[in-house]
C-alpha cells in the first residue's frame, strides 16, 4: 500500500500513470502486478511483499521463508511464493504484449519491494541477492528519485496505459 501512494505522488507531478492490481496472462496463469508505473522512461513493475522478519530464499526456489523471532526467542516461520519468479512471469507477459503491438523500444524493469517492519533481506546471501531486484521500502523510495525516472524518453504514457489496461 505504501508503494502505491509513493508511486502516485511521484507520478502525479510528472504526468505519469500508475496502475494498481494489473492482471496479466502468463500462459494459463494470471499474474497480478501490485503496481505499474508508466513514464516517459518506460515501464516499472512493482511487486510488494509485507512479510516482516528475516527473509530466506534463492531466486530458483518456488517458496521463500520469513522467520520472525519473538521476545522469548521463539521462531515463527511463514512460507510464501518466490516473488522474483512471479515478477519474471509478469515482466515476460508485459514484453510479450508490447511485442504483439510492435513496441520493442519501451524499456521495462521490475522490483520486489519488501515493506514489512524490520525486514532483513541480508539472509539471502550477498552472492544470491546480487542481481535480484529486491528492495526495502526506503531503498525503493531512493530508487524512484533517480534522474533516469524523471528524464524524457520515447514513451507515450497514455498509449502504454491504454494497452496495459484495455481502457
């Protein structure tokens, strides 16, 4: 939820568009993308995770785990679908849709944003995490304020919005 309001504020002053809860087909599967930012730079897909605690997983694993240790040092373990695999499926579906409309020069990228309190992504291992699009909420806030997301580019925001939403 915080990523959505952050993106809407960011988009509002730049004439960008944000789509929340975009449904995309990936083969037989329907993938829901939490937030999509469409700007002159291209498209940014954002999947949000609210799991708190220490996050364990590898980009190839189907399931990841969140471990929360309480004040009595008892661990609670919660498993969830690997968000990187979900993001990749969504990204592939967007690229396929763009290609079907001969839009090959639209840049697209995606991130998994962990908004849980006291989340630790360090347990994914430096080697494993390297190259994975995982960010905490504060890291994501810094990312969207990079110059490349405010720069003019070849994307006609309204056209991509209509293509993705069908509206």
